[in-house]
């Protein structure tokens, strides 16, 4: 099932609140074949926080089954940030697969 521009914008809701406060605009250019093409416009243009905003959007959208990739046409998401998120998501998937289902177990390690 294809994903619509409306679904994309709904999924980035918490980020959209921040964008609204700074006159930032997410423009959904294409959603073909699960490859989402976005542009961050308005207040995002030239903003030093744009890569972090793009990273949050990328993370939120890549969790959706219908999404194969998120492409920022203006280059707002540097490759190292994309790699960081992909590694984080792979680690989360591994942890979810390996968890025993007990939420009351302590996390971390004892040194």
C-alpha cells in the first residue's frame, strides 16, 4: 500500500510543531514506491538546526513499513547522520528481537 503526503505530514507531527514556530515548511515532493522525497523550506533555509530536524524526520519516517527511503532534495541530511540513524534502528531491532519481554529487568551494566 502506498503512503500519502498527508500520512507523511501526520507522522512528523511533533517536529511540525517546532517547524511551525520557526516558519519552517516540509514539502512532500514524491512518495513513489515508498521513496519519500522531501524539501525543508521556509525558515529551514539556511538554519543551522536543519540537519537535526532532517534527522528527526528521517528517523520517524523510516519506522514506517511503507517507507523504503527518505530523500531530502536540498541535502539537509548529511550522510553521517543517515548512517547514525540506520545503525540506531538496527540496534533497536536487535534489542527488540533479543528482549525476554521483562520490562522490570535492570538496564545497563554493573561496573
